[in-house]
C-alpha cells in the first residue's frame, strides 16, 4: 500500500476513534441515568429499554474497535 492510501486510512482511524469516544460518552450518560433511577423503575419497561440501549451502545463501540483494528491491519 502506498503512503497516500495509508494516510487516508489513518485519517479514517482517527475519525472512528473520535466516534467511539462519542458513543462511549453517551453510553456512560445512559448508564449513569439508569443507575440513578429508583430500583422499581430499573426493573420495569423503561429500565429494560435503557439497559438494552446501553448494551447496544457497548456493541457499537466493539464494532468500531474491530473496524479500527481491521483498517490498521490493512495499512501495513
């Protein structure tokens, strides 16, 4: 791979890492909101929906991390 394409891949990696940080911040906010809810609400529909959102955000972070790893491997 030539230097120009490696540079473009590195720029994409930087953008993905920034997006991963944004997703993590949202996930942390949602987790904090969930943790501050009364236990009775945590165990209800709203709590279940929030926990599912947290799980999905975590999954998205993992996927972004995998994409970064793949791009990093491709740029060698």
